[in-house]
C-alpha cells in the first residue's frame, strides 16, 4: 500500500484522513473520517466543489492518496478550468494517474424508465476509476443530480444506500456534496445515508457584504469545533481560520519594544511596550493616532523588525506622503522589505474575510509588529459583537505568534469612550489621545489609560506633531488643569524669564558684594595708611623727644659747667 | 429523398436503408452481469425487436463487468440500459424492459406495424 499512514489514530478511536485544507483539519481535529463518507452541504456558490476538489488534490499531492472526482454537474474540462484559477492543475494530476475525473452526464429527457433498474452502471464506472488510479479518496459532486435525472426515487434511495455501503467496503474516504434544502439539511435528504460527518458551508450576505462560513454540523465518534468559522476562497484555495488552536496560552515576554517616541518610552517604565502585547490607541478625529501608529511602525523597522500595516483609511502613498510631514520616511522601509502596507476599504469585504485575509498576510509576511489603523472602521461592516469577536481572535492569534500589535480606534465625541472600551479589555495597553480645548486653542494630550504589568506615568502630557516626529512636552499644571499650547508656552516663557531675572539678580548681588568688598579693602587701606601716618608721627615725635632729651641733657651739662655747679 | 445537408457515412447508409423501406435500428443493451434482471431485460428487448423490427435491427448486449471502460464512454449509470444509437436522436431506456408500451413509444415504432 502506498498510503501514508498518518498519526491519525485518535484517542477516541476514529481514524482521520487529513484534508490538507488550511484550518479545516484543526476544526475537525485531524480531518474527515477515514474510510467513511462525509457530506458537504451548502447553497449555490458556497464552495462545495472547491472544497471537495482541494481535498482530492491535497490527497494526491501531499498525502500520496490518489483520488477520483465524479462530477455530475460540470464536464472534466470545465472543472479543471474552473479550479485552475485557484492554482490547481487537475490535468497534470490526471496525466500522472494521481487523479481521475469522471463526468457523469444525465439528461432526463433522453431517459425512459422501462422497469426495475439499479445503479450498477455507476458502480462499475466508479469501481473502474478507483482501480485505474488506486484511489483512496472519492468525491461525488453533486450526487443529487441523480434525483433530477432518474425516475423512481424509491429505487434511487435504495441504490444510494447501497452505494455508500459499497464505498465504505472499498475503504475509500468519500466526500459527497449536497445542495442545501429547505426543510431538511439537504434537498433530497442525503444526510440519511451519509451520517458520519456533515460539514455545512454557508454564504451569507449581511448589509450587502458576503461572508463565507463553515460549520461542522456532525462528526460521529469525534470531538469537533461546533462554531461557525469564516473561510476564504482565494488564489490558494480555501482557508479557514484555525480558531481551535487559539486560547489564552501564549507565553508572556518581558522583552520591550520601543514605541517610537523616546519620551513615551520613558512614560512606560523606560522601555516601551512588552513584546507580543496588544496596544490600543484611542482618540477623536485628528488627535494623531495614525502618526503615533506610524511612529511605532517606524521604530519597529528601525530596529530591523518586519512590520505589517493595515490601513483602512489611507492608501499606501497617501500614508507615506502624510508621514513624511512628521519626518518619517516609510517608503524607505517598504523598499527594504521591512514594512508592508496593506490598504483596503473595510466595506470592500465582510468582516470575516478581512480577518482571514489579515491572518493570511500575517502568516506569509511573518511580521514582529502589526498595526491596524483604525480598527473602528471595521464596525461599519459588522456589529459591535462581531467586531469584538473578530478582534479577540486576531489579538489571540497575534499573541500566540508573539507579535506586538497596535490598534487605533476612532472615538466619536458622543459616547465614544464606550466604543474604545468595547475592545479595551482585550488590550494590554491603552493610550488615549484627546483634544484639550483651552484659551481658544485645541491641543493634543496623551495619557496612558492602562498598561498591564508595568509601572507607567499617570500624567496627561501634551504632545505635538513636528517635522522631527512626535514630541511629548513637559506637563505643567495651571489653575484649570494641565497647561497646553500657548498657555504652556507662556508659562514656559514666564519660567524662563523668572529664571533669567533670578540669574541677573544674582549677578547684580555678586557685583555689589564685590564692590563692597573692594570698598572695604579700600577703607582698610585707607585706615592702614592713616595708621601708618600716625605711627610715623608718633615715632617722629618719640625720636624728637629723645633728641631733645639728649640735647637738653647736654645743655644742662653745658650749663652746669658754665655755672660751675657742684 | 436525399438531404441537402452534408452527410456522414451512417447517414448515407441510413438514407439508403430508408429508401428501401424502414429505418435500420442500432441498439445496445448494457447489463451488469447475468442477473435475473439482466436476463429478463435481454429476453424482453429481443421479443420487442422481433415483433416490431424483424430484419432491420442489430442488438448488441454488453456486460459492463467485462468492459467497464464502456460505461464511461457511453455515460451509463443505470443497469440495464438500452441505448438507441440509430436512428437519431439518441435515446436511453433503463430498467428491465418490461414496460413494452414505453419502449415502443420511445423507439417511435407504431404498434402493430411489421
């Protein structure tokens, strides 16, 4: 046997056959039941044929399980052309004997029933096709055509029952597609015969936006995800968001990533955001959310990390142009391949499609930072609950991958904080930008509402957009709260003036002292000089006295001699 | 009696046959093994042909089990299936051929006409 045995033996005993469709194997816990039949139900254009074809092609190319596609609605040529647009090369696989496509043509008007019949012809064809490629997988798309093409439903039902039994005995894993019915799950009640696994595809249009969803209705003998999962059909086939792998089990990193504004980094305990955390930047219109987001993206690229920027308001070139005005050269990072800007209108597609697309882009680009600007625009395409659930999945997914994410949220003046709060509980860090109106001016204030797991500044700071990036100014408190704009400037000027004044005063005082010291010295000199004069005078007098004494003594002697005294 | 359209070999032959009298019928009966249903179908169709088309039909009975590739080519789903290849248009009859009336109408044979 050329079959690759997967590690599919689950504890619950059901052996599974991997579909290889991204996400579906996670939802079903490993794939469809091996050796049994799975019913894929959906309305027109819900992706039944594609899902089943991808199942076969993946089997042939990745799991070494050749397959047979029995088409009741399209010819082999039509089928291979239709799926070629999704990157599947059916003809090459047919040539390699990995795949057999059999087109079953039934034209009701050509057929006349003339008695009892059976579907042995179909059995023979199927058996022949299975043998010719050694098939392990079989798709019947859409077998319900038989009901329209053949008379006598009673015989048909008995034969279908026999067909599914026979498929089981052949040991092939079968996928049967069925048209969605009004009363029962399928139009002709196929679920009666194929009861092992039922997958429901839905294509819903809400507010003119369509969303594809997949749900595993039933999976006999196995646990499975029961929710509706959004899925996407694009150039690479089907992808379903692997939600079952999500949960609150991510590793928390202590590494910090810069915010792009040095002053803001300092407000966050000196390092920035935690790596892998989610950041919400909320604010009213024109408060600088995009600029803050762009600074963050710029900082990530500057440190050599890849950043994915989802712009829901601006085109890439508009973003690049606008950010150049605050001194950020985003085009440089795009050229280096570090930044990828993905611009789209939220209204372009449904919410779930956005989510799946974002998920795919993230998977392909492997960024370390993701910016969604603004996340509130998505509310336009879904209600609050949907947006919250979508964001939960996105945030969880990003955390699992340890990607730092920044979401901007436009807050309208009326009841706006609530809009931000709707998603704020998902966020680790919440920065609020607000307008501060005072003195006939509008200025921007920045404040950290919360930051899980780190000390952070509690001050409202003013920040401004300059040609050298975003600058956060010092905080001044005035009598009516924080001083901003020209009031802050005035206050700063006053402070500066006071400081100068003080300095001048000091200088003046110093000069005064110096002068006084000099005066004092001069006086000392003067006194000294006076003292010297007096001293000299005294000495002169003293010496004169002595001379006088000597002279008088001599005189006396002379006198005495003259008088011949004694 | 000649048609102005471009004619294929079979059409020429068909026309030639027509000029001689009635159309020639080319019939194929596909069965899946020799089950009671199969044998019943073979017996039924043979009788109808002999009754209505004596001398101007050819009937081939094919066992799908022996020639499975033919099932694809001829778009056979049910067994037994009778294929009226000629004259055109192509018609299919499924079942054990027990409903003679339906076959006669379907093959466009006037009942009683020899």
